[in-house]
C-alpha cells in the first residue's frame, strides 16, 4: 500500500507540475471546450448548461467578485510601474507569469466544474455500493453453506484496487486534459464490481 501511495502521489504531483509550467492558456481553453462537448453528448444540453452556469457562479463568487483573480494578474504590474521595465527580459518574465496565472485559473475553473459533474453521479453511488455489498455477502453465505472457496487472491487484489480507486476523484479533478464525461459513472461501476468481489471473498474459515 505504501508504494501505491507513493505512485499516486507522484501522479498527482506530475499533474500539478505539468499544468503549472508546460501548458499554454489557449490549449487549456480548448480542452475545456472539448470537455463541454463530451458533457453535452452524455448529460444533454440542459444539464450541461446547468453545470456550466453553476461553475461560473461559484468561480465568480469566490475568485472574481472578491478580486483575487484580478489581484493575481496584476501582482507584478506595480513592479513594472515603478521600474518602467516594459521591455527586455523583465517584460518577458512578466508575460510568462501572467500566462501561468491564467493557466492556474483555468485549472481552478476545471476543478470546480468536474467537482459538480462528479456530484451529479454520487447520489447513484449509495444504492449501487449497497447492492454490491449485499450481493457480495449473499454470495459468500452461499459459499459458506455449499463449502465453496473464497479466493485470497481475488480478496487481496480487490482490496488493493479499491484503495487505488479511492484516489480517483482527486486524480480526475486534476488531470490537465479533456476527459470524457462517462469517466465518472464508469468509475462507480468499477468500484461496485471490486466491492462485490471483496465482500464475496472475505477470508474466513467456512
């Protein structure tokens, strides 16, 4: 589990590092457009618009109306004003900084939007997971009375996969490229599958 945690942490760090230093703001804007198109195909135009509207509202309330976004973009403007460094190396650094800040704000916007998309599917998770657990327990009880075999390999594999899948929301929120909207429901189905396998193969003498 420790090595798995290290690998997942490295993936998350790589996502943040790539987004902060290597992705252009124009490219990120295009990725948001592609993701919106995918959302329309799966969720429909009305629900996609609701997600877009709520994302814009949350972003505006917390970052635009409070002046945080504008302040971050103008952080180095005072330096330019007092030093009159409008050309040369300093100017290039300032332009690079503004591009990076724009990317970060696109990133934050995308995290908010994906959080809302994920939240749309979470109400389905509770009945789905309960069904998987009950089904797994029933299957195990059948094995108990029919002297069936509970596989330690399936049990330990399911445990490890469940541990990895538990980090999916964080990885999903931070991936700096467009993702199909179907990713979230597929994650829930895969979680339910391994949850059912885990409970049906709990290791105990039967």
